[in-house]
């Protein structure tokens, strides 16, 4: 067996100039308001005009490749390099088995299932696929999160993507699985520190704007005492692969 790993993420425009094309790709031909473009471009301006996602993802790719001793390639859902580009590179390198891993720990039909569909469409049956659907409650992952929280003298806030009402009505497992990661982290923290932990309801991170369902920015849902003194309140990890 010749295996390769395809790491998949949502994608991020390299600069603010790429924002219109990026949002057009997300909307798949549907109109994008100038307001949405301006809002996301302003967010990029505030962080220096460039997202760190590419560099972070490349560091993850290189580290995983060193650890596994296998080819690891990156494919983005809505930007470059595309998932199909990663698949073609893996096949050109002789891979007959592809391990698909989305850099988002929770499964949702709205997100993770979409990555699987794109991977299958790109592959067209030319190799075997082993797909990791979720890893939100994987012990070593929670251990790493806990090591970064343990001993911190402040509140830890968990954020998450929201889902449209139509997805919630269909019984998507995502809302049920979110608390499992939070609980898995909390139980790894010494009991004396747990009274300083807070869990926030999900809020949409922005971009193209929220759909009907779980909505509103996470900051608006925090207890007032945290919003007033937020400089010492780190946000719990969400993901980069929605």
C-alpha cells in the first residue's frame, strides 16, 4: 500500500485584494454584497492585510509528514491549493490510498460531509479512501488543549460555528458533540481551577454572514463580567476547516 494524507481546510485569501473572489467561491455564483466584501477586507486590514492560515497549515502539514513518514498534501475547500490539486499530486506520486483529514475536529453534514464529497469527486474512484470524520474527543488532542489551559489564571471561553435552522431540524450531530470536547478538556484541568472556566454559546464567526439558526457573535453571548475585562480571557480553540 502506498498511502498519502490529504489535509483539508476551508481556505483563506492571501490578501485583502483576494476577498471578492474568495467570497464569490464560497457563495458558488450567488451574489455577494459589497457590505460583506468590505467587512471581511477590513478584518484582514486589522490583522496586517494577510491571514496566518497558510503558514499555520503548512507547519501542520510538514510536522505530520515528518511524524508519519508519508506524503502529506494540503487541499483547500474555497481557495488555493484546491482539494483536487492535492489529490492529483498524491496520485502522481504513486499513492493508491488517500487518508482524508479535515482540520476541523467536529463532524457536521454541512461542513465535513462537503469535504468528503469534494475529495470523492476529485478522486473518481482512482484510489482507496480512508476518511477521518471527527476527532473532537480524541484523547491526545484534548491533552494538548488541556496543557495550554492548565494553570492559566483567567477564564477560558469556548466558541463554535453556528448552523442554519434547516440543518438543525435534520438532526445534525454537531450541536450534541460540541459539549463533549469542552467537557473532555475541563475534566483534564485541576478541580481547583474549574470555577474560572466559562462556556459560551456558539456564534457565527462572520465572513459571508450568518444564516437563520444559532446566530450572533460569541462576544455578545458572554457573561457581562467577561466582556468588560476580556483582555485576559483566551478563546478556546475552534477550528480552521469549517
